[in-house]
C-alpha cells in the first residue's frame, strides 16, 4: 500500500473518510494508534535522549508529532 515514508493515496483517502473509525492493526491483530496530526502514519514507540521512551509518528521526519507513553 506504500512505504513508511510515502503512504498510498488510498490510505490517506480512507483516513479522511473514516476519521476516528479507521483502525490500523499489525498482522498479529494488535491495534496501532493513528497519528492525530498527519493521519497518514501511526504512533510507534521510540527512545529519545536519556533513554526516555515516547510515541512518535511513523512518518518522521515528515511528521514530528509525539505523545507520552501511558
């Protein structure tokens, strides 16, 4: 459907149409949270400075949205 840097137009269109009802999952069925900023990526766990963990958009560096881990 595309790669990590350039999601397909199909995914972008689905995101626009479905809004919050669109569900991204791994092959194993685990839920991936859609990036609220770009809506094309999903939030993945990353490690920053001082080994602090956070959620960052899979579209980085095109999207720099982050969220705290809960």
